[in-house]
């Protein structure tokens, strides 16, 4: 009991600060919907962390939010997975999703390398663009081993590009003469966040919105396999030949919850509550990450991050559009 009290005392200041930032970010997101609570939390944390010199007493709580709360948020994200969406997609659409995701991740890695970013950073930007924006970045970064600055910059750039895409992708679909089905496929395979897909799709019409949303759900299903693969690739092995590959506990929890939710073994009301809790934990973790981003890192790597994001998004959209035109009539 005394250990618990001591642990709470050690973490309370930093944790309280991140929670307050998260509350403010949630409110700000309601005022500016396209900004999003996750990006708002990073921005507010970044501003506060650079304006105020926080003493060491805040450190443990901020680290707790960044590591432990983020892991819990990722695990609870599993309830968003719905494997039954695969039935609605069909084989050709599933292959389209897999190819575009692979192309986008590879593009982020290569463009990042060409522009001088480290391999892990470019890979993270590619994953964020490829799958589901902030959630994919949050789930992948602890496995890959990215820094706080890399996480914060990736989330900010990917969300910015997604917001721009809400307005540009419906216009592009009309410009290249796509029908409703193909417009939905294009939007669903390219926009980063689910909310962005819904906004862009339904701005065209209900059919486009529904198709885009189903395709987006298919992309989200890629998160589990991708993170497991990353766990195998970036496993911190000892020099011993007998070293075992370790998949992080929160990823195992993520997959278990995804399977249980897909089998309808979790009540819908509980799923709704778990989604809310996951979102709140994610915002709090992003506030902690924002607090640790220094302006020097932003000035040094921000422009390159934006260029990598733009290049990756361009290849993603071009590749998806070409495949849709060639293989979907």
C-alpha cells in the first residue's frame, strides 16, 4: 500500500498536467473539428513544454502517460476491429488495400531515406499514411522505437495531409471521371483517419460514403498484422542464439480484443465505452509526447517531415487511382 501511495505521489504532477492538456485539447477539437483532439493535444503540449521550463518533478508522470497510458490506449483500440467487414469487401478490394498499404509504407521509408531522415522515422510516416493516421502511428512507434519528436511530427503532418485530402480527393475523383463505387474505393484507400474518410465520402453522396467507410475498415484491419510484423523485425534480441522474439503485451491484448469484438463476444455498449476510454487515454499520451518535443527538433526536422508526408501521400493517391481505374469497372 505504501508503495502505491509513493508511486502515485511520484506521478501525480505530470499525470495531472497531461490530463488537463487532454481535456483542453478535447474542447479545442470541438471548436475546430478538422484539427482533431490528438493533434490538438500534441500542439498544446508542445507550446506549453517550450514556454514553461517544467521541473523534474513532472517527469515521472509525463513518462507514465507517454508509455503506460499509450500502451493501454493501443490495447483498447482492438475493439474497433471488425473482421466481418472482409465479407463485404471481396477479394479484389482486399488485394487493392494490401497493395496500397504496402506501397505507401515502402514509399515513406524510401522518401525518408532520400531526404536524410532515419529509417524508423520515414517508416512511421509511411505507416501513418497507409493505415489509420494517429492510431497507426501510436501503435507502431513503441514497437519501432521512435522518439517523441518523431511521433509528434508524424501525427501532425499525417493529420494535416488528411484534412487537406477531405476537400481535394472528392474533387480528384470527379476530375478523373470515377463513378460512385470507384470514388469510394479511392477515398477509402487513401485518407488517413476514419473521420476524414467519412467526411470526404459522404460529401459526395451516401453510396460513396458507405463504400469508402467499408474500405477504410478494411485498412484498419491491416494494423494488427503490420504491428506484429514490426514486432518481429524490430525485436530487441540479445546476442544469444536462443533469444526469443517478443511481441509486446499490449499488441497481444489488441489482437485478443479485436477477435472477441469481431465474434460479438463483447457487448456493444461495453465496446462503445472502451472506444471512449481508448480515445481519452490516447489524447493524454499525445499531450505527454507534445510536452517532450523541443522547438529545435521541430525546426530541424519539420520541413523534411512535411516533404516525406507529401511525397508518400502523392504516391499513395496516384497508386490507388491507377489501380482503381485499371481493375475496377
